[in-house]
C-alpha cells in the first residue's frame, strides 16, 4: 500500500495526498519514508533472526541476550548528539544521514563472515547501531524542516507508517528465506544487504537536502552556540526528563517476544512473525494517531501511548496462550504508534529551525541510553529473579515513571505551538 502511494508521489512536485483522508504530506517526507522502509526491511530481517539465532542456536542466557539487545538499542546514543550538532553546524543533514545509512549497509555484509562468535555479533550490532545513530537525527530534522509545525505529528506519522511497513516486510522475508532454506542465516544477511543499498540509493539520488524551512544564512553557528541553544530551552529540558524516565521503564520488543515464547511455548520458527504483527498494528495506526495528536494534543497521546505498555506487562504476568500473545502484540504496536513519531514531533515544535538536528539528536540519545539501561536491567533481573519478578518490577517502574512524567509533559502545553 505505502509502496504504491510512494511511487505515485514521485510524479507530483510538492505533496503526497490521499483524497479519502485529505492527507497532504511534503514529497520529501514520503521519499524519506521510502528510504526508511527499505532500510527497515534490511534491519528487521537481521533483528528478527538474531534473538532466534542467539537463544535457540547458540543457547545464550537471558542476561547475554539483554546485553546484546541493550547494545542494539543504546549504541546509537554514542554518536547521535555529534551527528545532530554537525548537521546544524555545517547545515548538511542529508550528507550526515548518508554516512550513517552507508555504515549500516556495510555492517550487514560483515554478518555473513562472523560465524557463531557472540562477541563478534555484539561488536557488529554496536557498529550497525552507530550508523543508525548518525542518520536518525539529521533524517528527522529533514522531516521536520520539510513540514509545517502544525502538521509535524502527521508528517512523522506518515514516515513512521512507511518505516513500519518495512518492519513488517523484513520479518516476512526473513521467515520466507528460513522456511525455504532452514538455518541459512547467511542468505538472510545477503538479502538484507541488498535492501540496505537500495535505500541508500534513494536517499542519495532523490531526497532534497535543503528543504523549504532549512536555514539559508551563510554564517553557521559554532558547535558551542548550537549546544547552548539546545540545552537552554526549558520546555525541551522537561521533554528530555520525561522521555528519559519513560525509556528506563520500557522493555524492548525483542525481550517481550522471547518472554512470550517462554510463557506460551510456541514453536521458535514462528518467532519472526511476532515482529510482523506489531509492525502491522504500528503501520495501520501511525497516521491516524499522528493526525489525532496534531488536532487534540501531542502530550495526551504520548502519555496514553506509554500507558499501553501496562497491559503488555499485565498479560505477561497473568496470561498464557494465543489470545495473550495477540493482545500483547496489538498493544505493543499501538504503543509505538503513539510514542515514536509523537515524541519527535514534540521536539520539532519546541526547537528553533536552526537547531532541529541537534535537539532531536539529544532527545534520541537520552531515550537510547534509557533503553540501553532498561534492556540490561531487565535481562539481569530475569536471569537473577525469574521472568515474573522482572516483569513485575518493570510494571511498578512504569507506573512511577508515568506519575512523575505526566506533570512534566503537561507543562509543555502551557505555551501552544503556532506556525
């Protein structure tokens, strides 16, 4: 669906529109969505088979899985601020993003040669995530600068919908490859590399590097002034505190999927399909939730979105069986739809145009560090106390995080964003 719409928009000079939904989104946003969709097909082909490979083939413990998953979620934090600062300093967000996408594509090739070395897998995962860290802030800055501030959540919703379409297709392709050629993980990695290179080509050849709202002044600010400008914005400080606290109480989808498998004991071969269901829900809800956030308020949508993790934790504590798995996946997809794009849209509305990449880089870094600590903590608690105790502790932590973060986020509404 999104692939067909994206191909139609290439014939139009400025916008992508769906008459039925009266949805108008800048062309650059759709092209960036296409880049993310192709790249996410590549990334999710790897992400969906890695837990299967590590747990069921190599026999690693939940602690090791949590450490590698933490690297996957948190390693990007090392370079996100630097890439954002560089993008704003030299006003080259497309070029910085291109380096990040290229690095991740190269890492896919390395997966073919590393064999069963858990240490090498961890190092390659970390390097791949460094590439993601380099590209995310400048890419999101391009989305923000290509859009009006009144329609930011809608633009990010469209982008995240296309991104999640890739997250849906990637596991399906990986599942199909392993179905035809069982245990041929090298074949999965080769096909993943091809999709990564295709996404890189779209970025280089089609995406506009200097959208309409991009600063045009020849005098770029120093790195020190850029950093000071980002950190002095009080409303942005509140967003950082709230987003970081909520990230600390969130369990990653990969760990939740492994926990669901342990609770219900379904066949490991269907493991990649869990990612597909979550991605489908994310894809279906991302655009309507984004439009709802633009119309009714981004902060309430963000708070409700994080609260959707509570039923996931509750089902892990109290239920087993197919129904519990399906309900958990639906709630998880809705959680991503209501939080990922909406959080970035909040930052884009608060930050000045000249500091979009820097501010988004800082925000994503804070969230990534929180997720890194979360994965390590959950894996350690699972290993030491058992799955039930680990989930219960994180459920209590999420309630506390919501109680503390909600007032901070509500203060962001005191100064409404105007175009």
